[in-house]
C-alpha cells in the first residue's frame, strides 16, 4: 500500500470514528433508557394475572437455509426436491407417529397406523388411519420450521392430494397466514390444519415430556357479525366449529371451552393487534379462581363486561377487514379474517 493510500485510510477512520461519536452522543442525549435484567428478583407480594397484550405478526417471507457451499436453499423447495428425510421434517414425522393429532374432544384423535415419506412434490408424507371401520389415506404437508404456511401452499398440496387419490390433506405447521386460516376444503379434499406445539422447537428435550398436545386441530370460530343502523359493528361469538374425523362432519361447540377471544377491529393483513379482549369460558370458575388468587374482591360489573361472547360496538374498519382470534383452555388458537362491507 502506498503512503498516499495509507494517509487516505487514516483520514477515513478518523472521520468514521468522529461520525460514530456524534451518533452516540445524539442517542445518549435524546433516547430513553430501559434497564433489562437477565435474572430479575422475585417479588412474592405481587401476583401476575396476565402478560401484556401485544401486536403479533407473522412474516410473509420464508427464512432461507444455506447449504455447504454457501448458497441459499428454500426449505419448501428442499421438500419438493425430495432430499432424503432428515432434520426438522423427519423429527416432526417421528413425533406425529407417537403423539397422533389431537382435537378438542379426545375421541376425535387421529392415530396413524402407517406414516412414511412420499415422493410427491408438495406433500412430504402420506399416512393411513382408521375412521370407524373405514381406512382413510392422508397426504401430509409439513410447513417450514420458521416459516408460515400460505394459502397457495395449501392449494398446491390439495391439488396433489386429489391427483394422488388421498381422502384428506393434513397440514402441520407452527403458523398459518390469514388467508390459509380460512381454508376447510379445496375441491373434494377436506383440509385439516393442525398447529404444531411450540415445544417442538426444543424437540431434543421432548423425550422427557411425553406426548402432550403436540399437534392440534382446533376448528373455526363460529361468529356473527352485526351491522347496526348507526354504522357500528358488533361481533357475537357462538362457539367453535370442529371437524370430526370419525363422521366427516362439522360439530359446533359452545363458548364454554373457550378461554379467551380477541378482536382486531381494523386488521391490516400483516399484524394482529388486540383491540378488544374477552374471557367467556366457564371452565374451572375463572371468576372465583381470580378472586382467590388475588385474595381480593373483583368488581363484578367489570368482570361481566369481560366475561362475554358479545363485543363492544366499534366503527367499520378502514381496511375493510377484521380478525378474530379464539384460544381454548389448552392454549390452542385459531384466527379468521372477515370482510366488512362498506
């Protein structure tokens, strides 16, 4: 390196450090600071009722893996190319063989008598299970470990399931995007969307935990959207519609099995923002349990406003859409998006 080049490099670093100091000084002068504690002290005088309700967002993008040569690899393309079953997908398959797929009612559990990888393009595996005396054959779609299953993913998989003569498509994923969350059937193929328990992100420790609810099909919110004369909107929750694999029919469950339900009254297709929250479930007497836990009287008028299946009135959404999320007592959840006519 010539002396001229060295001198230019020294000047560059001098200016670079000077600029960084200006940035740091500006942040120090104007930014608010929050102390974070890795191991906070326990205060036994305080009782936690709930964590904060926050914005939840599912990225529409997939996280790309990198192969041995440093080139990006789409996990869904890897499945389509039928790389030998290994890693995440094989782990999910092994867990499904052991745990089965659970629904709200234990009698509706799906236990596979045969489950193995397939050479299809969009389906990772095929499985066989019994419904009474009948044998059902299912195509299995496995979503990526850190991605979101989309509507187009389900459409491609359902087309392939129909072409291969399967009776049903079962999708296993940690998350589904808003449009995919509304799909129950594509053509003649019923679509069962099972949510993978987040514990499977720590699959190495599952040997100690037993089966649990690792794969759950929760059903669809059964709601009524009321448009009032003054332009206000109200949502009424009737329960949850649950698919019964034993009969192939939809069963409507009452709100008693619902722990809580949330409404985003102006859903933007990207992030779910809890604007209204309610706790209708009567299981285990939540009101009495809350009073006992807090060792204090709870304002019954306030509780009645929360322990309800009817929302407060709200204005028509500017986006033209609302989203409703329902969570049962096991922590399983489902979300649907609804168009609101202007």
